[in-house]
């Protein structure tokens, strides 16, 4: 019976929390990469100045 409880805790708590933490890191890296690329693309334009206000 204790094995069933441990498996349920892992399935209900550990896996979803681990997934959410991993995806938040992926989102942060993706956002940083996209922002850098777009800033480089629009350097010297009015659009870049407006986006940084």
C-alpha cells in the first residue's frame, strides 16, 4: 500500500511540477533569444526606440 501512495504522489505532484519548471526555463530562453534577434533586426529604427519605453 505505501508503494501506491508514493506512485500517486509522483504522478500527481512531482511530474507536473517538474514539467512546469522545465517549460518556464524554456520560455525564458526562447524569449531572450527572440528579443535579441528582433533588437538586432530593428537597430536604428523608430520601432526599437518605441518598444523600449
